[in-house]
C-alpha cells in the first residue's frame, strides 16, 4: 500500500466484483426467477426436490454475495437494500416468495449491454418527459372523476348494487376510458350508454397522448445518441482529426450509413466514382493481384473522385461491415471550405501509389 493509502489489489478486486462476478450473479438471478416460475406449477416429487436443492443453493450464494459486496465494495444502494429484503424474507420469514424483485438488479448488472441500450434510453426518456407525462395523467384522472360522477348520477337508481357510489363507478370509468370493456359493469339507461360512448372516444385520445409524447421523445433521444456515436467515430478517423469540430459536425450530417454483408461487393472495377467510403466496422478487401485489406478508420474510393476516373479495383466486404458513404458533391464542398482535408487526401493517394 502506498503512502496515500491506495491499494491496487483492492481496486482489482472491486473491478472483478463489478464486472465478471456481477455477470455471474445476473445469470444466477435469471435462473432463480425461472425456478420461481416453474415451481408454481404442479411437479413430480423428484423434480420438486431438485428445485428445493437449487433454491437453498441460490439463497446461500446470494447471501455470500451480499456479504462480499458489503465488505469489499462497501456500497449499500437501493437495489442492494431490495436484495436484503428478499434474503431476510427467504431466511427468516418465508411467507411470500420475493425473488421476482431481483429482476430490477438485472437492469443494473447488464446496463452496458447492447440489448439493454433501448431500455436504458426509454427510462431516460420517461425521466426527461416526466412533467409532460404527469400532466397528461392528471388530465386522465380528472376525466375519470368527471365521468364516474356523471355515471353515478345517471345509473345509481337503476343499478344501485353496481353504481352505488362514485368509487364503485370508477371501476366502470377505468375500464371504459382504457377501452378495455370487460363487460361486467355496463350502463342500462339510454343516457348512460351515450355517456359511455363519449367516454370511450375520449379514452382513445387521452391514452394516445402519453404514447405520442414518449414515442416522439424516444425517437429524438435515439437520434441524438446515434449522432454522438457517429460523431465520435468520425472524429477518431485520422483523415478528419485535423478538422475543427464544426467541420466534423458538417461531415456527420452528410454521411450516409451503408451496411454490407460478408462477401458482398461494394463496387466493381470500372464503375463510376461517385462517392468515397470510410470503414467504421468490419473489413474490406481491395481485389488486386496482391490483395489489400482495410479495417476500421481506413477509407477508400477517394482516388476516383479526385482524378474523375473510373474505379481502379473491385472492393468486397470480407466481414459484415458498416461504412460511411460521402458523396462526391459533398466532398467537393468540404474541399472548398477546408483545404487541409484535400491535402490529407492527396498525401494518402501519393502513399498508396508509391
């Protein structure tokens, strides 16, 4: 340990528990929840015993993991508190199986996974639009109270056992506004039926409103995220590293994303050169006598643009590849504004021809 009290071994241990160990616990949580779901069915005695052993094993492992996190990581957050409640209930109380609550920990464990990126974006969108969503829900609640009160006045005498109070009428109001229509509670008077019809139409609009708010905000968030990812990818390409932020931003706006499958031809020798390409992911083969392979950050197709000549080679994606396409007209516009880009391309062409 250094004079400042820094312990690299403890840091590595924490990194392990927050990385690989957490993934193992995540898989164990999934298996534990599957165990809870399956044991709710009628099973043979042998299968039940197997599940009982697995249950005891998971309780032991989760208890050890809980203690390790408290001792090693020394961090007690909300989700760990939920885990503590699940463990205390399982070990000391056992009235209700609360293992399903661990589902929320999965979002924390796998938050960086590409499969959960849309979920994380959705949660972020909900938080950002909370005021608009709360406002729309307040409107829904207000309409619910109004229609429930009206149906109470209209139907309480005809059906006192169903519409005997405003709270009782609210069950009808919820089912009608959401257009679920269970059919267990329906108005019998003509005026009540007219009110029910209007309530259904209002419900369609009211519940479409928060969906529209979320969809619009979610789309904007996805677009913003994709823009930032593309911007960072462009800024990392050597060809554009000397350009100012404004120029990279402009390039980002002009680039088209092109996806090519393995062994798919990008263009043929002799084709007209109307665009250059930049590789973000994958690998591309320049089909020459002595083939050349290009990877992420490399670019090609610029020679035909600058010399106004046909393509001098066939290029094929040797792996599933993601390319950025920059049209000839857009490239010429960038040349006019940023001479350094033209010089970089010229230097690259000289090196390739040497």
